[in-house]
C-alpha cells in the first residue's frame, strides 16, 4: 500500500472485544424468555426489533436495551411480570460497565504506526459509551482525532475525510465490518483492510451483490507487513 | 465584543424548541402513573432517576426513555400492567419524531452572521437525534462544523477549540444553559452570551456558588447589536 498518510481504525471488534459481550447478553435475554418462546425465535424477534429501530435510535447499547424491552413486551404479549423489564435494564447496564479487553496485538501495532502515520479512530454507537471505552482502553494517546459517527456510510466518510484534510487515496480504513468499514471507503476511492472478528452481527454481513475486491488479513498484526 | 472569529451556537432551546417537548412528555408520563403517585412525586422520581443515569447513559432522548421505564417499574413496585411500558416507549418515539420548531429570529441571525464569522454548532445529546434535528431544521448550511458532545464541560470545550484552531479569546458561545454553555467557556478565557429559554431543565440551573458575570440577552436577535 502506497501513499497512505492517515490510517483510521474502527473500534468495536477491531481494537477491542464487543460483539462477544452483546452475544452473552442476548443469551441471557433468551434465557429470561424461555418460558414464552424458544431461544432462536427470541433472537429473531430481537434482531427484527433492532433493525426496525435503527432509523430512529441509531446504534449502540441504549438502542439495544430499548429494543430488548420492546421485544420483551411483544414476546410476552404484555403478560410478563414487570421484574423482567428490570432484569433487561440490568443486562444493559452490565454491558455499559464491561471492562475493555484489547484484541491481541493492537497496542503493538498502534505503537509501531503512530510515528509514521496520522492515526484516527472512526467508530459508531453511543457517544458517551464509545468515549468511555476509549478511556478504559488506554489507547487514546495514539489517536490524533476521534470520530464517532451515527452511521458509517459513504457520505459520512466523505465528510470525515474532508474534515481531516485528506485525499481519499491517502486514507486507509482498518476494520472488521465489510459493510461499515470497507465498502463505503473503497467506493470513495480510499483504501481499506478487513480484519474479520470471530463473530459478526448479522446486520453487518455483506449480501452477495456487494462483491468487491479488498485486502483481508487474519489479525491486526498482519497489517504491518503492508505498511512498513 | 471584539476579536470574535468563531461563534458556536447551542442547539436545543437556543436554535429550536426542545425542553417544551420534554415537559409535554413528562406531563403524559405523570398522567399514566397518577393512580400510583401524585404528579409532583412522579416528576421527582423521574428526575432523580435521570440524574443517577447520566454517568452511564449520558444525555438525550434514549437515556430519557430508559429512565422513564426505570422510574415506572420503581413507582409501580413492579405491579403495573406491561402495557404501560409500551406507552412509555411510544412517548419516547413521539419525542424523536417531533418536528423542529425554530425559535423566533434564529434564521435571520445566522444569515446576518455567517459571512462575517465562522459559525459552528455545539450541542449534546443523542448523536443521531441531533443530526436528524439539524437536517429537519434546514440550518445545516450555516455551520462550518458540527460538534455533538457527550457532556458540555470545560475539558470538552478545550478540545473543541483546539480542534477548530481557535484561541479562546476569539471564541464566542451562545446558548440557553449557563451551566453547559456559559460557565465552562468563560472559565477557559472565552466569550459567552446567555439567552434564557422560557423553561430550563433543573439539571442545567446554576447554583449560587456559580456566580460569575456574563452577558445575558432577551432574544437571539439581540446578539447582533454586540457583534455587528
């Protein structure tokens, strides 16, 4: 990769573990409702509710808690004991209070790159939650700029690249979601490296028609080979 | 006011109506719970829950919905019919779908200033909700930069001023909340104009010890006298 000046990193499931924690909570949510509906169907109902709510709530944990509560009232046909709602709120707060677990190799990679490139963080989700996670991660010192986006689509990347005074050909995005981190950046004429995480939220998966070429590496440490 | 180069405007209750809508929803929330507790005590319980949750949820409508649900389960001692939870969620979604009503004089003021100063928007709350309101307002074209902050405190203004390459003495903040818009900016050595809105959320009110001097005007049109 040539001419890269600015490298933007996605945060959740690229720098630190995230989806794993959501899946743990989903597991507990299904367990709470097992007398009403089998696990798979609870998951399906929750996912449907989440997707319907994205346009109004956006991404992040607060939206997730609200969607769990909404799915719960629908699944139980308003007949659940109220205590269940409290349990769901507690699950959500648990998620917000999780420690930040860095993915292997992350700090070494940032250390190796931050004297040679301008590094920025480009993520989506709840503003406060993402800021808190960045603080807990101890990685703040490596990033010249932090951008928390409401949605990672082409138009928003375009604004970001303009804001940081960068030409798309000098911009590299590194992340785990083809849909949010890779495709929109490539469409803009930028560069992207995909590092799959062990699990991907169904909403972030690609459909067949999004069939473009991009560089995929197995772990974050491998990006150094292409950059040094 | 001399040497002003950049003017930052708060959004909610400075450019458009906001607190009024929250108060309408609070009224309806109290109505839903009137069989359990008198109105004033419902309001008090809700406010207490909101304040406790700020550190984990931050500001904005999603945090407000979650706090209403939590207050509801506490007030009804988990004995309310589930339908109430749905009604609260609907109240919250109603809030997110409200039209944006500009405060008198706003557009004229922005039009008069935006060729002479760099105008930016500096607000807090939900990322997506604030972006949607800005879109609905039609005011986006006046702002060179939009900053949605998790909290409007000194440290965050310091970062903002650094990011936009401004000296505090060339920076003016205009807003309705002394606590969030005025005090932290004055502390930094910046300038601020306070335009009170007809109602102020109790959390944004000043305590006696925050007794500093600042310019207060009756309506946004009045700021032009100090700037032209």
